């Protein structure tokens, strides 16, 4: 996917790359109905980013496609309103626990986050096998808002197609996409974090065959 003047890293390709820049600007170059899945982890208190994300999803998602969006427990009510105002349809909310990490709730730091599952159709359709609660192991040093590779793989394996992550941070979603052999498009606004994410992807070796989520959790525990 070519986004004009915006430069990829030296080892990125238009099919699999992390672009540095503001997602609100970069996303304008994404073709209509070209993305199969949005999977991302915005800054939780920036509720307007969720509204923007929903509005963007309405344009770039293919019909009957999915958004999986992390959200801080304390910001869940405002986030759901923002996503609805932006045009997405709420499907489900799954608690996500990563020991050693902190989301935020009204009473202070929390290890619990929410994974909000939305789509752009509003129609009842067969659902992939998901989990009532997700637990992941391991602490990462890639980014302050760290997520576990095995946990992300569980989600990505449930939804096929091209993955878009407009707030990729330390690059966990691109890393898992590389492991799974999935095409992805990712944005990150911080230059230093962008380079760290690119390096992390560059140092990730894809397996000789696609692993099941349980195997990924064992082979790539970080």
C-alpha cells in the first residue's frame, strides 16, 4: 500500500511497513475499503482519537469488517460513546489482563484493560471463537504501553486479512503479523519509538510454518 511522500523504513515494504507520522494525516492516503481489520492500542485518555478512528474505519474498512481496540477500564464509557458517534457498531467487550502492566481506571493504575470489539456492519453474523477473559504473560521493555505477543496472536488469528494499526507504539502488532505471515500497515508518530518498532520487526524471524496461538505464546513469550 503506497502512501505517497511518506517514507518507510529501509527494511519496510508498502505491503508490510511502519510509517512515521500523524495517523490523522497519513490515513488520508489509505484507499477506501482496503483494510480487513483494524487492531490498535490508542492513548486511553485521548477519547477524540477513538472517535476519529471510528470515522476513519467507516471509509477504509471493507464491508463487514472488524475493529479491535484496546481501552482503559476507567475510560470505557466515554470510549464506547466516541466509537458509536464515529459510526462503529459495538459487538462485545473482553477484559484483558497483562501482569506487570498498568492501564488506568478512576481509582488509579490497573492491570486490567478492555478489548472493545466493533464492526462496520451492525448486522448479526457468525462470530469467531473469542475469549471471555484474556490473560497474557511476560513484561516487555519495547514501549511504556506494552502488550504480549502471545495475547495479540490470539486476536489476529481470529480475523483474516490486511491489518491496520494507526497507533503501533513498540510494534507488537507488526511483529505478530510478521510471525503469522500477515500483511499490515502501521503508523507511529514518535520518531524514536518508530525506529525501535522497525528494529524489533527487523529482528523478528518468521517461523518456517504458521504457528497456532498456543505455540506462539510458548515460542515467543515476550
